[in-house]
C-alpha cells in the first residue's frame, strides 16, 4: 500500500494516515442541515469524501464513511414557521430531497447517515458526562460548555480565545458564566414544536454536541479522519473537538480534513444565508452528473473552486475526451510500459488527495494511448476512472457513431454555457441523424430514434 498523507488542519501540515485499527479507516464527514434543498456547494464534501473512500478502498483498506444529517437546528425551526409546516415534517422532506439529489451523483451512499433526532440518548449521556466532569453547567434549563476549562481550546482553528465569537448572538447571555461558553442543551422555547426529555427538562441539543455524539457512537474516539467544509472549522469543529476531549480525555479525531468552498462566479462562498446559491438538482439538470464530477475533481479539495460557465465547459470537454479515447480502446489489460502513468495517478491521490495532479496523469495516459492507435487495453484507465466514479464513460458511447457522440458532447457544452439556442440546434441535428438525447442523471444519453 502507498504511503498516504493528508493535510491536517490542527497541525497545519501533512500527516501520514496511520489507522487507529490497522487496515481499517473511519471517516466522519459533516453533512447538511436540512432546512432547504441542498445546493451544489453542499455536494463538494459529499463528492470529496465519497471519492476518498473509493481511493482508500483501492489501496486495500476497509473504510467506513459516516455522513450525518442535522435534522434539529434553529434554522429548521425558522424555515418551518415561514413555510407553515411542522419542523419535523420539513426536516423529513428536505432529508428525502437531499438523498434523492445526491443519489443522482451515483457515488453510492455513505455507510451510515445518522440523524440527530435518532441519537438523543447518546447526546444526553455525553452532556451528563461533561457536567459530571465539571466542563459544563446547567442554567435555567439550558446546559453550557465551559470553554476555558479546556486548555488547548482554539488549537484547531488557530484562534486566540480573545478573538472568538460563538455566533450565538445574545441567546442565553444572561445565563452564561462566560460569553465564550456555548449551548449543549437548550430548553424548549414557546415557538419550538419539538422537544425531548432530559435531566434538565424538555428541550433539544445544541448543534455541536450532536456531531460529537454521532461520531463517537459509530466510529469511537480518535477516529481516523474528521472532514467537512472549511467554514465549519470554527466554531463547529473546534467545539466538537473540545467536547469530546473534555468528556473522554482523548481526541475526537486523528486528522482533521477540510475542503474549500465553492464560489458562484465570484469571490464569495456559495451559501444559503447569502442567497447566492444554485441547487444541486439544477446543476445536475444543466451539466449532467459526469461533467459535474469532473468539475469537482479539477480543483484540489482544499482550495476554493469557482462554478462558472468556462470552467464547466472545460469539465464537459474533458468528459468528451475520455469518451473519445474509450472508442479506440479494447477491453482488457493495458500495456505494462504504460503502468508508470497509472501509478502517477494513484501517487497523486496518496499525496493529500491531489485530484488535479491525478487527472493530469490520467490524461497523459490517454494521450499515450491515442498515440499508439487502436488496440490498447483499457485496464489502467478503467482502474483510474473507477476511483473517480467515472468508469461509466468507458461504456457510455459504445453503440453510437463518433460523429453523433461529438454532437451530443457539443450540446452538453452548450447547455453548460446556457446557450440554449445552440443546444436546441444540436438536438435537432441529432434528431435528423436518427438519434435523440435524454438528459439522464449521468449527463446526455443517446437513444436511437424509433
């Protein structure tokens, strides 16, 4: 197995992946808060950690990927009141949409997708342990975490205590011992339609304690990789880390792995609160699943990535290049002297999951295969594409003539650029050749007319 390193947010340097349990890797990736449909930015961590799981499995490791769903949250109560529906109903509906939308990425589901509402026993128990150890206190039906009781608080986000704001506004300010303290349990308010029993009265958990409890329940402490968007480092992940360390005396995770934000054609991250969002379903409708995955792989996971027409056109063109190469390949083993290019692909992924460098190696392999002409076996390419979830590209165009596939790819590029007139013209040209295009979850699918 290759030596695998991942950039660790806490230490600020790449750390070797050294599983707690030899041969087995546990990954916990923070999932969405389900108060509305997920946007295409929410898909980035889903894709990053799904593909990381595929790569680690390729390397012979047994991987468990846990991605939670936050279905109890202030934002859900607000959105439900605005919609005039019960909060539980809204969360259930949005969870179903989230699963349906991410199913269209065709990367499979995480091994576990726990709900906060179904983990209440573990959440309450963890809070009780924190109170018993003196790291938390009850005040008026709420329970708060004593931030200053953890000496290295701030070490994950590299912030000093003086520069911190928990983002809880004035809520509970009169009950906190210290403004830095944050809520573990919140007493039920008159405008909240759900609550659960606890030793401190009916209420519901704070956001941060939910993930600490779900992660420990499914993966234990000192889990191998804790992931999520870089916007979660503070306060969410800082608080998760502090809670578990205070309650268990051991760190929650060995490596903290964070992906950069997705920007919608500008400098701001894509965010529901900012209103600059594009739904995942709409993005899949516009560019197709294959081009969207290629788009995500084109940027290093730690860097911001910009969602704009020219970048999507490039991703669509890359998909077309793979399909074009597939028509010249034969099923079977690849030449052994091309193996170094395949190895460069996997070496890049082992080096902090560098997908842009891996893609460069893959397309160098394709260039070499094209140079050699007909008869090159597709084994290496199939192996590489399988880790990226794109091995379907080797089969997608098998029955359609090359010129027809080219027209379909040009139509996909026109749709990505929102050139609807050109897309319609190319659709009509395909129809004149006896082919129709069905915009399926993996992108344009060619179907012979009649």
